[in-house]
C-alpha cells in the first residue's frame, strides 16, 4: 500500500482531486487530502467545502510515495505561491513520484522540472513549458515517475494512471473494470 498526499489550496478543481482520491482509495492506497491552509479545511473553485485529513505542516512527507497537484484557479496559483509545495515538488520529481493535472503542470514548468520530459496541461497553461514537452493531443501521459493530465475530463483516467504508476497495469485495470471505465 502506497502513501499518497493530494495537495489542496483554496480554488482547486474539485474533480481533479476527488476522482484520483476515489480511484486510489478503491485500490487500497493510503490517500490523504493535505491542505496548505493553516486549518484542515479548503474550498474548491466551485465553492464546495472540503475537510482535509491534514495540513501541510502536520503531514509526514518522509513516508509518502506520491504527491498529486490538482489544477483549477486560483488553486494552482495558490499552490505555486507556497514555497513548501515548491520544495516538495522538486523533491518528489527527483526522488519519488508526482502527478499533476490541468493547470498544475505549469508549476513544474515554472520550476524548470520538465526539460526532456513528456507532460501535458490545460490548453493555455503551457506558457513556461520547454519546447517539445507537450504533446498536441489532450489526455493523460506518464513519463517515468511523472503523470500529467490535460484537465477535469481526464480526472478518472488520471487516477488510474497514478494507480498504474504505483501498483502496475493489472491493479489499474481491475479498478477500472469495477468502475465500468473502458481502458
């Protein structure tokens, strides 16, 4: 069982955090919703309040296998403005595993972490992407320890790709079949 932290800031895209959390929990992974806020509550871009499992200061990232950065605005901007999130992003890109969806891969680009990688993002968020990194076709892409997805319509497939990264294709296929997701 892998430990996963989904990092949340006010203004995140609801489905981009909760769909991967659902997929990974169905598979038995230890998933925590971790907010950058001082209190363990966050509000989505669409005004939905979420009680989180921990705050950034409380969570043990040393025991964590994967962090996930959901997109949405101003959630992505709020994550990018947090230096601890930037430190964790650098660390997990170099030593562990990382997932980012929608606008959130722009954080990786701004931190200079996408050189020589394959990554996608929401159309219009690729301003800092190095040339040749972003495929033309929208979707979900895995490049070694990194999974990126283009936007909310890919949230379940993003969750399945994260699961495949952690546990392999058979685990992802089993969960997809149980969810009636063609894969």
